[in-house]
């Protein structure tokens, strides 16, 4: 089964257990393709979330604390 066909078939599975079962039935090469796709997908989701948090100022307190720690000499190079 090609990865594209597998991805289309995922439309018909709706639970984690069904997805796991579908993946476990794949040849190893295709399972690695799924793993690569999932890694890229999760990386993109993480990047988007971080960008949104930065834009909303949610990380500003952490940045201010880091700057204060650096200024106070509490950070080692």
C-alpha cells in the first residue's frame, strides 16, 4: 500500500486504536513514511503555537526572567 493510499484510508478511521491498527498493518517502509509525516506535522503545529504565544506576549515573562538571570550572573556560558 502506498503512503498516499494509506492517508486516504485514514479518513475512515476515527479512533487512536483504529489508527494504530492501520499503521501496524503497513509495511515497515510505509510506517516510516507515516512517522516522518507525523514528525513534520507535529513540528509545524509546535512552531505555529510558539509563534502565536510569542505574538500574544505569553513568553515575555520568561524572557524578562532570563534577562534578569543573565544580568545577575546566574547563567553560565
